[in-house]
């Protein structure tokens, strides 16, 4: 992937890419929104721990098709309040130490259950 950052566009407000060019003939994986709930139905109270579960789920889904988090080109992130953004960002930065994916972060009034404070979906591409 090639990051696209034109000099005529203000640099990103956080650690994400304005655009990523995906080479021709790549296959795509698109995940459903992942929530911060583990196999034992436990939901951590804080956004960082919920984001870690979301990213672990995304990594497992990608692995089913032979991809890794390095193949992620886009994230859509839904948080229920501004105070959940920093925990999400810390988790995201651990999972994307290289070129960060493009990202849209959206504030929402609520998610599927009241204890969920974050939901993350991903789009990935690989040769």
C-alpha cells in the first residue's frame, strides 16, 4: 500500500492516513463491526480494553483469509463519547505501528448494548 498525503491537505489530526493506494489484483476482506466482548461474554468497562478485543477479533477474521493487521487499509470506528477516543487511539497505535490505515471516527448515541462504548470495522487488502 502507498500512503497518500497531498501537501494541499492539512495533515491528519491524529495517527491515520488520508488515503492508501491499493495495488491492482488485490483481494479484499471486509469485517462486520466488532464489539468489545470476549468468548465468555465479558465486556471490559474501559474503551482501551474493549478496543483490544475488537482488534483481536479483527485479526482473527483476517487470519481466516491469510491476512494480518498490516493488510488493513480502512477502519470505521464508533464511540459513544469523546472520553473513549484516547483509549481507542492507544490500542490502535499498538496494532498499527507502521503506516496507519485510513480512519473515520464517529460519535454515536449508543451501540447494541449499553455497556459497549466502541465498535470497530475494518477493510483489508492483500495480493
